C-alpha cells in the first residue's frame, strides 16, 4: 500500500523538507555573498604590489632621496659662491672703469689730432678703422668681427666645413661676436644681427 494513501509525503515530513530547503537556500545565499567578498578581496590583493616589488620601490626611493640630499648639499655650497660672484662683479666694475679712462684719453687724443691737423686726421674715421691712423677701437674690432662672421657664413653656404666646437653641453652662440662697454661702464653683448 502507498504511503499516505498515494498523496505523497506526510504533512510533517513535507514541512520538514520545505524547512530544510529554505535553510539550504539561505546557506547558499550566505556562501555566495562570502565568495563575492573573497573575490573582491583577492582582486584587491592582486592589484597591490608584492613584497619584492615594494623592496625595489623602496630601494629606488632611497636612491632618489640620496640624490636629492646631494643636491641640497651642493646648493648649500652656492652660498660660498656668492662671495666669488661679488668679487667677479667688483673686478668687472674695476676693468670697466679702467676701460672708460683709457677710451676717454684715446678720444681726447684723436680729437686733438683732428683739431691740430685741420681735419686731415678725422677722429670718427680713425675710430671706425678707415682713418689714416690705424686704431684697434671697439668699433673697428666689432666691424672686423662682423665681416669675418659674414665670410664664414658665406663659406658655410658654399659647402666649406669648419672645425666642430668641443664646448660640450653648452655650444657657443653662432651670432655672438663681442662685447662693448659704454661710458657708464655697462657691458653689452654685440651680435652679428645687431644693426650699427
């Protein structure tokens, strides 16, 4: 004969099975949540650096720190360079003052020559390098340097090669040809492209 007259399980057994099914579903849900949390934690751990990578990073940072420390020590030495800079400025000022005195004497001499020769020896022409007296004035030297630079530029255009500079990291300016000192003692650069 069939159990429960062929109507399936007894109500108590059926309720027990439903209860166990509910508990199993709840346990499954809890386990799925734990798996999800564990997967997220594992992904986070995978994205973080390993101990070996951290050791390498630490060594890199220590090397960078040592380099910065050396730079700081070097920059502290710049304070000592301030005194050297002041000495150089004083030296330049002194030389500019000497130049000013000598230029004044030369121009005075040329003006006297022009006056006593009744204009036969013009001071301006002597200063520019075209007069009867050959003088190495700033103007004449700069004019000659410009002419030389123009010839050099022309030779380069024709394909003639000059010697390469061995100045290293800081090559010289190709347009720089000299300096001038005005009557106030101010030193100014003269470039090839300056119009004078």
